[in-house]
C-alpha cells in the first residue's frame, strides 16, 4: 500500500469524509456540473469524474473484499478531500461553486450536514 496510514485510519477518514451515498454520487456524476469541473485526465474525462465512478464501486464493496488498489484509491480520495477542503470555499455562493462540484466528484459534499 502506498499510504503511510493503516487501513483502519484510511477507513475511518474515508467514512468521515466521503459523505455521498453511491446513488447520490451516481446522480451527481450524470450532471453537466460534474462533467465540466476538474483537470482532464487525458481522455476527455476529469480525474475527479473518474474517481467518482471508482468511489461508487468501492462504496458498494464490503470492507473485507476491498483489494489493494481500492485501498490505495481510498487513501488518495481522503488526501484530495482534505487538501481541497483546507483551501476553503469560495467567497461567493458555495452551493453552485466549482469548488463544491469538484469535491462532490470525489464523494464529499461540503454543504451536507454530518
């Protein structure tokens, strides 16, 4: 595993930060807002959009059945969400901001209550 964190640490942070349910994330990934934000990964789809599809798959997998690649992706998602959140939200309306939409591609809605 490429992360210095234990799987339990990754699991706990993942459960805390990835606050969209699989169906919520799938519904968001089908929107124009989701498709227009983020850096292109070279094939016309953003890294975040690709990540979102993987997150849906991971969230639908039992913890004991996750493979090393999925654990690595979970660690990447946790890192991305933490970094992106630490940048702070936009000065204006966060609800319709690219900042929020980008985070949502990575499974985190910053406006969703815990």
